[in-house]
């Protein structure tokens, strides 16, 4: 390896060592009125204390949920406090809470609904509410939620923490913007192409640099024979 090539390898290694890992995850999409608003989780939400212990103490209304890269999203059911039977669906996945018991808490052992493949952009999911009968009381899709804010009859509140998003459904059973604890879903995003961490990139760069020095040493030995 000549001096020019060796210098290029050294520069590449230095750049790799200082590169930051690309971050990917959930994003809030807000293209419609009203503008999304962040509020503290209301005291009457049955899961408020438990969520606060996990670092989740606010949620946002009036936005839709998207991702900034292709990958997969795995959905989990965490519980509800509602007399209605609430249903969550995403792609070919569906999960119904049933009518009873009205209070359900699976924080100790969440129910995995399943995993769907997604592309960058808006996610495809919805919530529906059923009264006894069962009688459909209405559905809200993720796309529709962008145009819904405070005082909406039914709506989805969201809390985004990087590659994790919590979805809070208000089924309208106790009136508009009750407390968004009628169905609680957790979504976890995994990108298709995971970018190596900075430390891994630096090690790779040093390895390339070592190969360059080794090749140059062998060339010197060969010229001395």
C-alpha cells in the first residue's frame, strides 16, 4: 500500500471513529388542524402512576404516528378500563379487549399482538369501540387522528419515546376526552437496516488501518530481499 492510499485509509478510520449512529424510530405527523398538543396524563387515567414510573407522564393529541425508516412494528396490549369492548387492528393483526373484566392490567405480562412490516411514513392501524350487542360505536384510524384534538368524541393519544410509542384510546363511553385509558397499546419499532454504533464503526476503521500498515510492512521486507 503506497503512502497516498495509506493516508486515505487513516482519514477514513478517523471519520468512522467520530461518526454518530443514525437514530431511527417513531415520529409524530401533524399535517392537519388542529395543531397537535401535548398534555400531562390526567389523574383519572388508571395507568398514570405505573406509566410515570416508566418515564411516560405526557401524551399528545391531534397527531398521527409514523416511522422514518422501513422496518417492523411489534404491538403489545397492556390493558383497559372500560365497559365497552375495544378493538385494535394493524395490518392483518386484530386484538379485542372483550367486555369483561372492565379493568384489565397486563403491565406485569403484556400480551403480544404480533408484528407487521412497515415502510417509512404513516402507520396503518385503528381503534374501534363496541357497546353490548355488540353495536359498533365508531372507529378512528391513525390517519384520521391527525385532525382530532381536545373535545373529540373518540381519539387516540400518543406518547413517543424513540423506538417505543404508547397509544391511548378514548372510546367515548364516558364522554369526549374522558381519560384515554379505554385501551392501551405499546408499539416497538425495529429498523430493517440497523446502523452500527460509533464504537463498532471505530473498531472497523482501526482494523482497516491495521491491514494497511501490515501490507506496507510486507512490501518493505520484500524490497530488502
